[in-house]
């Protein structure tokens, strides 16, 4: 028999230990997300994948908010985050620091997600866009990489928070295995 573990059996780090532990060199940027539940899901996923920081840009809602908390399940307290008015100003600031900007989007020329395993081990900022309009074109124009998740069904997009989990896993896998 393979017994399912209870929450207290998972041996998770405390919030204090999490804040102090070394993070993966990944920053997440939310470019005008509308959905509060998506924002909360990002907090929870970023905590799970031990990313450095979340930037909430433009119209993206910020904690504290009941709808964010519903899906974040306390991750708004463990994750480092900051709000910025302008996504493009933030992206340009991070680029000047040598951080590689990766917009998660469908464009004429993309890198498929499975190919990030060939990327150098550097610090990355992953930009996720608005649920309807995606990543701003000015951000795409200055991105080092445009990453696309291959899809094989009739729909041409994933929910942005689902997309985030898939993308973060591939980046953590790439960085962890080197």
C-alpha cells in the first residue's frame, strides 16, 4: 500500500526558513493581470518553485485581498513581491542588471519551452501577460527570449496561472540539473 501523506508529514520548511533559503534565480513579472484568483495562484506557484520575487505591474491587483488570498493560501506572506506601475520600465531596469527577460507568449519567432534546457545558467525574469491581450508588445520587443508552450488541441492558449506552473517547472528543472 502507498499511503497518502498528511500535511504535517510533508516536512515543509517554515515561512521564516523559506524567506532565508537560497532561491532559484527566477523573477516573475505579471503584466496587467485582471483576475485576482490568477494573482493568488501565481503567489502559491512561485512559493512552490522557490522563486526570488514577484513583480505585480500595472492593473495587477496587490495583496491584501480576499480573492487573492483564496488561491494564494498564505503565500502572499512568504513571497517577496513589489508593485510597479510600468512593466516596460521594470523590464528595462532588470535588463540593465543583466537579467535575461523571457516573455511567455506566441509570436512569429519563439523558442519552444522544451528548448530552455539549452539556455545558459543565468538569472531570468519570466513575463506573463494579461488574460486577454497577453504580454505588451513593447515588452516583447526588448525580450531576450520569447517562450512558447507547444499545444496540440483546438484551443490556442492556456490559463495564465496554469501556463506559469508549466514554465516555472521547466526553468527550475533547467537550473537545478546544471
